[in-house]
C-alpha cells in the first residue's frame, strides 16, 4: 500500500494545483456556472494540451496518456478543491473510462485521441432513473443489427456539451455500450435543472439514433463504475478540505464577545472532529486509488474499496459543508459567501453515482458479507 | 550493514557461552546488567553499551529469535528507567536502574489526583522540606500496579507562590512505608486495574528528588512522552512466554502480574474483530439497518488504520508530521463507541446479560461496560480536541484563569 506519492506525482500535484489556482478562482467559478455550457473553452484546451489531464489513467496502447488511477485521483482532488468548471468528469473520467474498458483497441484508438486532445467532449449516458448506474434495469434497446439505439437517459453529466455520447442499451438482451454522435438525427437533448450549477446535467432521448457498437461482448460496467467512484471520492475530499480550511480561517478572524470565535472550545472541538472525519475520508480515497492501481478496477477488491471510499467521502464532504455554513453564521447562508458553491457540489455528489447507504451495502456484498 | 552483522555475531557468541536456562531470572538478568547486553542502547556506565536505539532493537530481536529472555520491561518500570536516565543524577542511576532491569523492583506512577486529571499541573499533593527529608501529604489516583510497587514516580507541589507548572517537583518515593496507603479502585466493569494512593506524612529523603526543585513538570513530560510511545505496545510476553523451563515459569509469573491490569483493554477498544462473527452467528447480518452500521464501523476502523499508515509513511520519508499523526486516539474513541453500539444492536436482548450468561463467555458484556474508558484514559477526547485544534489547525487558545501564583488559582472546593 502506498500512502505517499512519488516525487513525480508530488510535482504533478503541484502543477495541477497551480493550474487550478490560476484558472479557477471563485470569481471564475461564479461566472462560468451562470452560463449554459458552464466552462471556459480556452481553459479546457489548456487543461488537455498543457496539463495532459484527459486520458491520464488510460494506457497509451488505447490512446491514453499512460498513467494510472493515482494520477487521476490527484487531478480530481485538486479539481474538487478548486471547483474548476470543466467537462472533465464527463469526458475525462466517465466517457474515457467507458471507451477504454468497453471498446476494442482499434475503436479506442479511433475515439480517444480526439477526447484526450479536448477537441471532442464525451459524455456517458447510462442512468435512466434516479437509482440506476449499473445495468440491471436497462430499458434502452438497440436495433438487432446494433446500428441504432432507442431509449431515454437522465442525469447525463455535460450531456449538452458533448459531441460524443457513450450509451448503454440492450442488444439481444445483453447490456452493451454504443458510441452515438450527439448531433445525429434521432438524438434530442435538453438540460435538467441541476442544483449544483457547476455540474451540468441533461436528459437525452434516442429515437432510432445511429450508433456504433463498442467491443465484442457484453459490457462489464463494474470497472467503469469503480473508476468513476474513486475519481469522485478524491474530488470530494479535495472539496471537503477546502471547506475545512475556509471554516478554520474564518473562525480565527471573526470576533464576538471580545474574542475570536475560534477560541471557543465549542467551535474548536467541532473543527477537530471535522478534521478527523476529513482525514479518515482522505485515507479511504487514497487507498481506493491504490487498490485500483494494484488490482485493477474490475474485481471485488476494487468494488469494496471504491464503495467504501464513496460512502465515507460523501459523508465527510457534506458534513464539512454543513459545518462550514454553520460556523460562518448568517453570512454563510448568503449567495455572496462562497461556501454554497461547495455545499451544492457536496449535496449533489452525495447521491451522484449512488448514495452512501447504497455504497455501504455494495461494499459489504463485495466483501462477501 | 556489515557493522550490524558483526555486532550481532558478537552478541550471538556471547549468548551461546552465557545463556543458562537453569539459572534464576534475577541471576541471568544480573549478568545482562553487568555486561550491558540487556539494555545495549543505554550508556556504558549505566548497564548499557552506548549503542543506538536501532542497534539496541536489533539486539533485542536477536535475543527473542534465539529464545533467550531479556531484561524486565513489563509494567511501569521502563517509564521509570527512561525518566531516571534522562533526569537522574549519577547516584540515582546507579541505585535504581539495575534493580529495574533485573525485575527485582517494580514501580508505579503517582501523577493524577482526584482534583487534577486533565489539568495534571494543578496537582495539590504537597512536599514540604523538614531537615533532610521531604514530607508528603496528599492523594493520588489511577495508579496502575501501585499495590505491588516498590517505588513510585511522584509529582508533588513544592512551591505555592509561583505559576502552577513552575511549583512542581518530581520524586522517587519508597512505597513500602507507613505513610503510604494503597487502596485498589474497582471500576464499573468489575476489574480493579488501578489504585488510590494516600500519603500522610510520608517521607522522601532529600536526595530522592529527580532533577531540580520546580522542574517537576518537565520531568513528568518525559515520563508521559514515553507512556504515549508505549501506548500501542503489544502486551502479553510474546513467544518467549510459551517456552518451557523454570526460568520461563518465573517470567510467565512476572508478565502475568504486570499484565493483569490490562486484561480488559481489547474490550475497551470495542472488539471490531468480533463484529462479523457475531452478526453471522445471530443472523443480524441480514438486517439492512444493522448492515449499514456494520459497514460504517468497518469503514471507520479501516480508515483509521490507513491514516496511521499515512502517518508512518510520512515519518519514514522524513516529512514533518501532518494532521494524520495526531488523530489516532480520537479515532479510537469514535470507533470504540460505534463498535459498542453495533455489538448492542447485534446482541439485542442478550446485551442485558453479563458474565457467563452474556455471549462469548462475557466478552460482549465486558465490551459494553468497558468502552466508556477509552475516551477518558490517557487524555480525554476533550483534551485531544483541544490539542488537535490548537496544534494542528492553529486555532487560538482559550483565555486562561490559572497563570498567576498557584496559591490564588481557583480550585475544587475539597482542595481549598
């Protein structure tokens, strides 16, 4: 188990952190979240070309950058800390991982370079109702020849921004993934009003939309799911740390009753508790990334570690957000104060890809309990 | 590397020509004290070889590997030794260290008082100089092994007119005297691991003060630092306690007496290791609500282990300690409390039973009535949170009301 980063990884973290500080102050977040696209195309190009963030965890043989889950997690933690607005989770995590896992090498080499360069934005359309990511209740169907799909998908992250949709559908009653041109006839997209304005969601309807079948056999969604969960867990601990830092900083400055409120034990103890919860969550997120690096993303160990981390980090993130507002008092509930930006990300991340309760159960089942 | 190997081969040949399982424990350990091989990392003039702690650890390991007993280390004695080594004078080191490592003397710690637990420096046990003796009056509490100790490490107030930390002195007190009365203190879980110690005109010869008058707090900090370091030490005597022969019988008796107070410590930590077994044997494993709590508990417990792993990795890499290094004790409290709750849910009405009637021959009941100790012993959760918020998060200290002369500091009614 590696609980510390290599020197190269530390340097990479510094590069990503500096990029986020430069490109994603909260003024930029506020500006972008109010737009329909929700991101800055120039920053996105730099993120792909200069940082090399998209495809970072995908082997070069499949058209990726050739690092692994630990590097992906470094990127996610820094993005979570800074709330950098970009289609990274949709394109760089979900669509990229889905293509790398489900497509043939030839297909991956055809699809991924455009995504890795940032010219193409991918999105993953798998969820059909509020509780499904895994394909048990999959209703979308493919035509018998696999050349088109029909169905309805919800909660498609950056679905409006995408040029390329990776869509799950049943082909001869087997779950498969398809590549669909987002602009094609038969594809209808509409925005879903998302509580977190920094994570844009869409509804996508497919009516005999032309599709390209990926891979040669039934898709195993597990490694895609686990990779997404670990990425999200690391994003969440980055956000939780930002909230903790903000709460500590504010309570050291704010004076009431002739003393800084941070000198009251009632507040110090709450922040000590929060630090403990955030640090424990970090350990689960780092551990999960390492398990994926060591064991791959498909097995029971990966599912156990990924679900454990998702549940622990979601709880810690939301707790940090709630406490950060409370410790700011009235100002913490205002639009002007930045806390709500992270609160909304925490709140939507809590249920995104499954709730903490679902993941605790999934973890136990992966353990064989 | 080569040096370590030649050192080890020297020790190996010394052991081969000197180890005699037929001798008594004290005879053998006297040989270790005389040659310095039992505490090789101590200075040469005081029963050691002047080697580094790492070399000392290699030698201890070699003893264990060869099935050979080392010096006495159980109980409080090594805290006494470490404190005397750091703060004692030449005469004190010569007088006490030998019989500590031969196991002939046992020790206890006399720090906490009924009126000063978390606020240890608020000690009101008094030491007054009368001729060539200090006269001690006061009460101590939570003194592990005091009922069979020969000596005590005593913190007492010698100056009431200076701020509280500056008026304390540190003494070695002979426990076998009329002015010292030891009473065992029974806990809510039925065990009696600790004692109360009443001192009424007890006598400490003038030369038995460690370090200087008024430096007692600094000396106590040394003792406490060694106590924290040993907090997670595995107890039980190790593989050597399995070997046969009279010298090992003697060793087993010593370990059994010294470890008696710690028998219930696994239970106070919540026995997370028993959770799945209990859930399966009771069928609670199928209850979706209990499953959630089990998953929460296992997650917290694993996360605490990984967090400790991160702290170790940072330490090995020579990095400054991050927050992850200060959180273990608080995490352990949360884990124990949650474990106790989950054990209760799993056991259902069986949680009303105790003794042999309680599941696992009473272990479950012992968990339920022992866990409340974890968040108190060795520094309460509240003190831990103060330390974490002030030292890790850099938050301001509370305003203080105890910085003036100790005489004027508000105290518990019983002490004024």
